[in-house]
């Protein structure tokens, strides 16, 4: 009590001082906020009246969204505060000053009463409020360099509360984070508590213990600070404690550091490691995890007040700078018993909401992972359109989903609704994204968000009859494939055309849209051989769909590239065919394809998008009001669009999407050009960026909004460092061979140890796979335990193409998960078995050229440009390999049937890479196994 009083009077005295610089003002604002949160809620009134006279602090608290949040948690007291006549006047002035230019808030509170002002404050800032400048100075409108390093972005650029909305309230001063295992243990305890009365008390006790831990007051008889000891001869760099919740039962915990969204910085946190009491196993894992810490990290976790005395200990802020763990360098440690290192790689925030939801026995609880500061900045960034960029596993999808859900919940909690759509091309990934999105919303909002009727009636079939304009609030957030969204829009357009008898979008004759499979079977087979002229079928399709038809826009009057335009296109924008002869041949094929398609009444994906865009244009300029209204209505349905794996979308499609939102701020894309392996789309950031200019230059006054902000992510959270070394070497080859075709991004950094990837060469791969299948024992998986937000399952066999997929499925049976590399995009698996990828590559007989490539120093000369053009297929091979390798979290097996690939691969990965880059690749990367090395019993 006494301490509370002291903090309050100290803070009030601080408010009598003058602070002239923004840094001190921000610090004071944070202190005031913490003091308000720590005090009796009524204290808000005292502080608030004082703040009325201190607009410079109040502005900061408004701009960073804290007042909005206090208006929810301290509703009654805020009303009381702003009803005080002097405060009403001063607060109104500050808030109107801040958001006088916002479309929504311009008109101010409805009436000049305290109650109305409090209501008004609850909605400030909103998505339409222009960026608030807490220092009251004019907003710096200079366009930022788009590939900025966000570390330098001032914090006021960040909508600070989006991620907090997703999480809900913390249990106390200390943030608590739980390992996957501890989350499982918690759910298990709760389950037992419901079924066995005695254990019911356990769960209550555990809850209490977590609150005690979070309070920072760990006094007493050592019940929270009982040292955990292991007789395994290992020394622990950070002390581990047992918090007893019943005789013989405890939670294992240690102090660690993590990003704390409440303070916008890294802080000390309580890390719950386990509650299962399987001490031996977890003891080894904790030891391994602690070995990876740098000295500075260990120091940041240390405290000298862990003595069990009374009093609250506050978490300290941590500044580790740019320091990473031992990243990809060799730490000289033996990783051979690192099989479970992934278990302690991911942590979840234990907030009051999560604890309450775990206490409700209704199945799956999706909990946000503890994200890094870098990720939090991406999640909270809403000043303009964003492109989240990063190599694989760097959290792009995670950030995109948290952005969407955080915004959704924030709007809901403020009594509004955002109509958001999250798209990607792969159905499989969409399902995962939907589970995740719905799960996060349900965890946070509980009963408020019961099953959406949409799902029950429609199941997101791509031939849905539902129309875009019939979407209701309950359908949002809508998580679906791009094709599904397209179909919804087509249906709305068709309804109007039928009503008005235009009959343009009539797909009744079109049974199935032409995809690569149909193109190959029904078109290519009939293509006269003189037209084929050595052009590979997959590249021909990619070129037609991705370049000739894929870059159509309203600027080109929705016409595909003419022959002249295509022949004259810069090589970088259409790199698959470099010579005029080849391009001319492709154009001949394209013309033949269009003629045949017309005869057969067929349609392809680009035709569909073009039809939609043309129809919308026609409606827009129609002389019928009804048509114009329809076009307007379609444009007003969505507030925000999120696209994952955006590199799979054509420019044309991005153009369509941009037309569907009124303001560029509502657009958030995530992708990686190194993973651009689609068979029918050719993505270029340049093209997408150009579209923003084209489409929004007339619609927004803010020049910054015309340029999407690129937000890079660099830390790989998925795979351990031995897999990352393989991935980084593949990237290095791509950079060396095809510098113009992949954006150079910071290399993925990862610090988790793990087992060495294996290259197996043998003719009995199928037997091995069958054998493995039989031996496979059910393991704990995120998907199975329902306690986390994984985007994948346990083990997958990845193959080059659908034919191999079918072959393997028939040999191995349905219980094996076999996917093409393309289908596996965006997913992750504990174990990945890459099946015969190198042996079936068109480069299988000349893989030694990879070594030459790695050795190359300069790549600006002409001969290199020619080399790149001649080896364009290698670029796609390497991208596929990169995607395949990076799906693995734990074990990577490269299974190959051809002995001829052994020497070049072994030489590249195990010798040359280490010789050339000993820092990055300190030891042989692959364990090599041959048929004779393992004893697999063939089937009797
Ligand atoms: N801060 C974090 N700590 C631990 N795990 C994290 C963190 N952020 C993300 N993850 C996990 O890392 C994995 C990879 O994340 P995600 O799928 O978002 O990456 P991505 O960049 O979209 O990858 P890809 O490009 O390969 O699809 C997921 O399991 C995710 O839950």
C-alpha cells in the first residue's frame, strides 16, 4: 500500500516538471501509464485532471492508443474524469487537435457532455485517423525510402495496440510465457480437473501460482523459488525453479527475456518450461537450450534478488542490441542429442484470456506465439500498404494473421467491424490459415464469436453460388482462396448481368478452368510439333499465363501483350525466354492456344480475372445508375485485404485486388521471391509497386500511401541451424547465378541446434519409406494436441510433380502424407523427406556446375548474363529445392536414387562450401548414407 502511495506521489511530482524533448516526454508518459495501471482505478481521475493541463503527455498517450485502452479497462473512471468541467475542456481540445483531420472524428463528440466525450475517446485513434504526431509538430510527410530498416522508424509510426488486442490482459507485472510442453501440461491438468474432483483443485492452484509468479512477489517459504536440481552432471547457466502448487507437484520456470508488447521493448519475463514433472527429459532440453545463450543473454536473465524475501520485483528492460545467438556459425557443440530442441524453440503468452480459455473444456485453443520485437513492429504497422518480406520461416504468415486478427478484435472491442479478407492460392494453406484465424478470435472473444454460418452452408467450395454482395458481417474475416473470392465477385456480376440481360460472364459452358494439368493433357498434346520448337511445356504455360496475359492492366485496356510488346519486353521482366526466336515461338504457341480455347469454349484463370475487371469498368462508366451503384457497392464491401504467399499471384490479380479497397492502408501482402515456384504466375515486386501508383494516385492525397512499405523479417523461427545452412547455401547459389531474379534479403538467422540433414543414396527408397511408415510412432504434435497454432503436421514426403505423387501414394498407401513441393508451400513439418528431387532434375548429369557457380566472384560481365539466360531452368530448380528444404523443422532427409549425384553434392555441401565460407559453413553439412550403410529389411 505504502509503496503504491509513494509511486503515485512520485509520478504526480514528475508531472510538475518541464520536459522539453520527446524522449523524456515519452518516458514520462510511460511512467504515468504504469502508475495508473498499478494504482487503484480511481487514481486515473487524479492523474487525468493533471494531464489535462499537460497536452504534450496526453497527446503521446492518445497517439499510442493507451487512452483508448484505459477507456475500456477504466471505463467508469474515465467518464468521471472527463466530466470534470475543466478536464472536459482540456481533453476535448487535445483530442480534437489530434484527430481533427480524421474523416470519422472530424465532427467531434455528439454533444458537449463528459459522457459523450468519454464515448468519443473510446474510438480514438481509429483506422482512418491520420498518423498522429505526439509531439504536436507537423507530420513528416517526406516519403521514406521504401526498403527502410524499421528499427529506425519512430515508435509513433506504429499502431501500438494491435498485438495487445490480440493477447488481452497479462496476469501481472511480469509477462509469463509458456513452452509448448507447458501449454500441453496446463490443458491436461484442466482436463483432469474437470473429470477428477481432486485434480480440479490442482488447476485452481496452478492458476493461483501463475498469478503469484506474475505479481513479482515471490516471498514465502520457497514455494515459488525452490531450486530445481538435476543429477546429470550438467551445469545450468540460468537458475531453474520449481513453483509448487500442491505437494509433489510443481511448475518448472526460469527468468528469461522476451518482447513485452506493453512496453514495446524486450524485458525480463517468466518462462514456464514444464508442469509434467518428467524431470530428466526436460532437464536435458533446458540445458541444451541454455547452452545456446550468449553471455549477454545469460546476464540479462540474471537477478540478485531471488532470495525469497517479501516485496515486488519488477522485470528489467533488456537491451541485447543487434546481437543474435550463435546463428549459423559453428558453436563446436555436439548436436547429436538435439532431437527435441524444437520443443523449447517456441513459446506462447499466458494472458488472463488464455488461462480462462484453457479452463473451458471445449477443445482447441489457439494461442499467439511470443513474437519478436521485429515481428511486433510488422504486426503493429498500419500507416500504409505493407509488403512483408522475408525468407522462409521468418514469421511472415504469423505476422499477417496477427495483424488481421488484432485489427479485427480491436474494431470489435470498439463496437465496430472491419470487413477483412485473407487470401492465398493454396487450398491446403487456406485451411490452416482459417483454423488459425478463427481459433485466435475464439480464444480472445470466446462465445461472442460462435461458428460462422457461412462455413456450414458453403464450405468454401470454389463453385459456390454465393455472391460477393451477399456477404454479411458474420462472414468476416473471410479466409479463402483467391479463386473463391473471384467466384464470389463473378456471381455478383453475373446476377446483375442476368437482371439486365447483359449476359457477359457466363461460365455455364465452362466446366473446368484450364490449369497446367489440363493445358498439358488437352492442349499441348495437340499442339503441332513445328510450333513446339523445343519449348518446354511448363515454361510455355508460365509465360502465357504469367507474362503475356498475366501483366494485363487497365492501363493496357485489359489487352494481353501484343507480339511486339512481348518481344520487346525487358529480359528481367520475362526471364524465361531471352532470344527473339524463342519469344516468337512462345507467342505462336500463345496464339494457337487462344484459338483452340475459343473453339472449345474453354476459359483460363486470367480470362476470368480480365472479364471481372472489364465488367467492373463497364459498370462504372455505364449510363445506368443501377450499374454504377453495383460497381460502387462491390468496391465498398472490403475494408482490408491480406494476401499470403503473394508471389504466387499475377500482376493482373493484384490489380484486381487493389481495386477492391478504397484506401492503400488496407492492403497487406506477405511473400518471398525465392519461393516463387508457381507454374502459372510470375511475380515481380516492381510490377506490383507500379500498380499502387497507377490505381491510387487519383484516390489518395497522401503521397506516402502510393508506395507500399517493405517490412523485412530476418530471423528464422522454423528450422534449426543445420537445416538453415543447407537453405542458405541454396540461396547463395541463387544469388550468384540469378542475381536479377531474386531479391537479396538478409540471410535467415537461426540459433536452434539440431540434427544434421542426411543425404541417402540407394535404389530401395520405397522400401525405406514403407519401413519408416511402419516404425512411425504417434508423437505429440501441435495439430494433435490442439494447443498451438502450427501450420503443419508431423512428417511429409515431398516430390517434384503430381505424377510422382500419385506413384508414391499408390505404393505407400493413404497413411503417408505425400505432397508436391508446390503444394507444401507455406506449410511446415517436423520431418521432411525430399524424394528423388536431384536425381530427376534436368541438371542431374551436370550438378558439378553448382560448385563452379559457388566459386564465381563477378557476375556483371556479359558472359555471365548469357550463362544466366542459358540456365534459367536451374533458377526454378534451386527455388524448388529451397522451398522443399525449408519446410522442415527438425529432420531433413534428401533421398536420391541416382548414384551419379553423390559426388557433386557431397563435394559442394561437404567440402567446397566449407573451404570458401568457413564462417558460415564450418563443417560438412550433410550426413551421407548409402544403401549398404543401413539395414532395411525388404518386404517378405
Ligand atoms: N517469435 C517466434 N518465436 C518462435 N516461433 C515463431 C516466432 N514467430 C513465428 N514463429 C513460428 O515460426 C514458424 C514459421 O513461421 P511462418 O509460417 O509465419 O513463416 P513464413 O515466413 O510465413 O514462412 P514461409 O515463407 O516458409 O511460408 C511457425 O511455426 C511460427 O509459429
